[in-house]
C-alpha cells in the first residue's frame, strides 16, 4: 500500500493512512469504486441504511452504487415491509431493513433521548414523558397520523404544552415508521406514522450489542476512530466498546496522529487507484459519518454542501472527492436538465465522464422526459 507508512509510537510501529488512502477505502466500502452486483436489500444492510429526509434520496443513493438498480426494487421493499423509514442515527430519518430497524432503534435510544433533551429540554420540563409517549403510541397504533395531527390530538390532553414538543417526545420514545405511499417513487402523500412493532407485527430486539454495530460501521465506513463512530451514530462514550473490540481490529493512524481502527479483511485499495465520477444523493451518509470529513470533502467546500439549516446538497465526486453539487431542473415541455455546479476547474476528460454518467442519471430520474440536457456551471 503506497499510502501507508510506519511511524514510531512508543515501542509500536503504526501504519499511517494518508487522506487519499482513506478516501479510496471509504469509496470501496461505500460501493462507489464500481457498481456492486448486490440486491437493494443487501446494499441497504451493508451500508447500515441510507439517510432519507428526502423521500427519493435513497433511490439515487442505490442507483449510483448498484448495477442495474430499478426504482421498483426499492419501492417493493417498502411496500412489502422489508425496508422501513424511521428516526435512527443522529436522530435523523433513515431507510433501513426491517430487521435493522428493530435492532438499531433500541441501541440508539439513549442518543435519541439526549437529542430530545437538547432540543426541547426547557419545553418538556415537568412533563410526564412516559405518559405522553404512551398516549402517542396509542393514537398512532389506532391509525397512522401526521406529526401535525398527532400534535393536535396530544394538545387536547396537554393544552399548555407546545404541540411540537409533544410530537418530538413521542418520536423519541416511540419508534415511529413512515408508512407508504411516503417514500414510494412517483407517489405523493404526507408523512404518516405508526409504531414499527405495529407495522411489522414484531417486537424490538432485546439483545443490544454495541460491538456488532461498530464492526458493521467499520465495514461500511472504516478505517475510523472512536470520534467517527460517535459522529455517525449520535452515541457518546463508545470508547469502552471499542476497547473490547481492539484485539480483533487492526490499528492505524491518520496524518494528524488520530488512532483509527479497521477490520482485517476490509478493502484498503491503493491510494493511486482510479475512482470513477459519481453523483451522490442529498443527505448521503458518505459525507456525514466521520469527525474529520477531509477524506471525502475539503473543509473549504463544507459550507457549500452542508448548510446552516441542515440541508445536505447532492454532490459530484471527481477523483473520489467532492468537486461540486448537482440538481435536476424540470419544466413542462422542456428538457430535463442536469445542472452541475463545479467548485473548481474540471478537466475535459472528467467533463466527458460526468456527461456520460449524467445522461444515465437523467434517464433514471426523469424517464418520462422528452429530452435531456446537461449544463456545467463553473465559478469565475
């Protein structure tokens, strides 16, 4: 491995992984060096879910990673209840397999409760949280509700409380899934919620094993350190769990001396390996799962992609790193247009590659469009 070099740390020599080596390892595990011949469900489980604030983001996330992915494959997983959408890592909405939803949610429960305290602590002070959760569960078991409907119904019992605080309390203590048609390609509809146990007819998992999830995290995002694992999950205090795993892990350092852990058999490609251009979906965990994100995006571009109001824009990868953002514009009787906004000059060869890949993206996203166009926007 050309990009791994040894440095002395006391009496132990630890390999150092430079930024490009970490980048190529991340791309390999995120199925972005070549499209994988996996089913959508296999990919979702390998990736430990796809962030899904935008209902269609997981479709784009799978399209850019899988060979011959079709919209219908994911829609059918949701309709058949083999995949679900609920609040998980970092208290954000994720699309995961049904089994992962049942097991990840109890493991993440302490992090979700901490998030409630941070966002609504003052507005829920003195409130019987268990009573609110029980009332919310009963209402959403009876029939799926929007959060607005849930807040109004709960407000009848707690009229002195802010509906949003009541809604968030239920969302925190009751694992609510968004039911179809929400999240189905081409279907509209409001986000309606019901408990995952009611939706699947199965209980939450009772055997919570931090180590199991951290090993899976490394398989999808490693090599990584304790802080990275905490950023990804929203958990704190994972050092003890990692120390228990240490005997079975390889240890590296990054260029700043931070300790990184990895699975022995995980891919760590050479830093010089060519990386194809890729169009990454908005809110993709590729950009959100490490404390130091320079392995995928330069610090100078972070505010261009991760906005103050929580939006994470769709990005363009060139040579494995974020080099711009993309969006699709559609108007009646006009072509579907892919707009690529580049943060820096892009070579003619890479523009051709982006155009070829972009045409396939447009055909996936706008199959009913009469024609397609691609427009590059370069900073002056």
